[in-house]
C-alpha cells in the first residue's frame, strides 16, 4: 500500500512538472492580412513577459501586418515592464500600443514603447512612482521613461514627470505631483497619437481595415502559472509543502502529508518554471536538500553539517524561484511562520485526538491500523533496543516490538531505554544508561 501511494504521488508530481511545462506545438500559418492583438491585462510580471514574447514570435512567424499591444493594467514589476518594452523595440513588425482603460506604472512604459500610441476615450496613463521610493530607483526608471519617449519622438519631460514628482512641466503638471494623463490630455500634449473608440476604428486609422485580428491568449498551463505565482497563493502553497512534509515525517508509511506536500511543491515550482523564473536546477537543489535533511534525521545521529546543508539547499532553492528579493523575503518568512503555527496546533491539539488516530498509521505484522489510545500507557515503560536508534529504530517492550525514535542521539542495540513521550504514532525514548551516568 505504501509503495502504491508513493508511486501515484510521484507520477502525479511528474505530470505537474512535465505536462504543464511542455511547450505548445501549435503554430499559425503565414497570412499577410493578420493583425496580432496581445492583451496586457492585470499584473505585469514574468508571465506577462512570456505572453507578449510568444505573441510577437507568432506574429513574426505568420508574417502579420502589425502587432497591437492592448493595455489595461495598474502596473507590476518594473523589470518585467522593461523586458516587454525591449521586446517591442526588437521586433521588425509595426507595433501599436493601445490603452483600453489604463496604463499605470510599468504599463505606462510599455505604452510609450509602441511606434503608435492610441488611447480609448476615458482612459489614462502615467502614475509610475517607484516602490520603494528611493533616489536610485527613481533616477533609473525616470531615465528609462525618457529614453523610451525619445526613441518614439514623444515629449521626454512629460515621460519623466510620470516617474518623478519633483519635476515640474509648466502648463501641465506642478512640482510635487505625479503626472497622469487622460486620453485627451495625452493627445493634446503629443504623448499619444490619437483616440479611437474601438478596434474597427483603430484598424481604419492604421489603414488596416478588413484585416483579421488574432488575439493571443495564455494556455491553461500559463493561466495556472499566473495563479500560482501570485505571492499570496505562493505563500499558501509553500505553507502546505512545509506542513505536509512535517506531517509525513511524524507518521509512518506514506499518506496524506507526503502527497499534499509533493503536489503543492509540484504546483509551486511548475508555476515559476512556466513563467521562466525558476529552472529544473532549483528543483534538484530542493530535492538534494530534502534528502540531506532526511539523512540527518533518520540515519546520522544528532544534528550537524548534513542537516544544516539540507536546510541551506532547501531555502536557497526556494529563495531563487521568486522574481525579486522583496517577494522572496515576504513569502518565505510568512510561510515559515504559518507552518510553525500549524505544527504547534497539530501537535498540541491533534497529537492524541481521534482525528490524529484516523490519519496516523502504525505498522503491525498484519498491515497498517489506526494508532491505539493505549499507546499513551507506554509512557514510563522500559524496553531494550533491538536495532540501533539513528535516531529511529526498534525496541522491545513486554514482548512487543515498537518503532521508536530517540531525542536525536545514537543509541546502540541492547541498551535499556524508557518511553518518555507519545505523539500520535511517534514514540520517543531516552537511554536509561545515560540517565544513570
């Protein structure tokens, strides 16, 4: 049973890691009457970078007449916005950035990058204040906006004023106010080229009337990656990974905890691999760390360099799957704190409860059965070590063989021990010989 459950969990993990990351084999045949529309909606992140790059690649392969980047975003990661801007600059196809509702923060930078910039009535762009608001970030992003505007022959001072509230542009924006332009203001100040009501009018203005619009959409795997890489969801999944592995570590056999941990781990890494942030090397590093930690807990006595190395590998792999240091230093500590709370709750409230008895399995000659309440009666009883405790092993108490663990120390065969604590199916013993010494 143990092998079957473990095998099924492992296969499911491979499906997540391999199936979701499998590249699309679909392509579009060349057609000169095509116009590609790439929607940039919601948060600008590495997943959005992949979507835009995929759309540009498909448009180039199809020989499209133009690419329309349609924006409706409050912004997101600056580096992702810069990568999208760079991708727009690199393509040889005509590019149009269209602000459907708003293009704020990093979205404003993308809007400025198009050869043509159009806006819908009632839309706005700007408000690109950096977070954190420090001079080095403000200076760098301000110049990025200026350089982008200059390349597309738009007013560079207005572009800079979208980033730095200290700048004043007479007749447009006062000092200590961040610039955000409505559609009419953007056209009047020659930041945007024109206002259009809908796609048909946009195509007519671009002399592309009658062209077929192909909308680039994310695949199911990319949609899942977008959900998984949300910091809140990543925190939740990482917490499930820690709790699942802890639960599996304190219960014999392979069950709910291990399966939950593996599935959560697979989802977490797959999302960041699909978005091009993480690599398979980080997964291998995590597995190596987990192996070292298990080796330290169950084979090598005490806790030393192997355990410390395992923890280092695990947290290093987790740290580098996130796109920024800020996100990593937010998600990981919160997940650790939530996991610690969960561990305390499980041990304190469910350790000997009926719930724990149902999910805990104890190995017996006839198979696996629920943990018995009578195991609490073992506390204080003494027995003899049959197999060395490293720290896990087997002892004999009143003619019965029990799987136990020491408090971390190595205990040789033949040593007399005493049961000092029972947590669910985990029986903890100490050496009587050491106590008498």
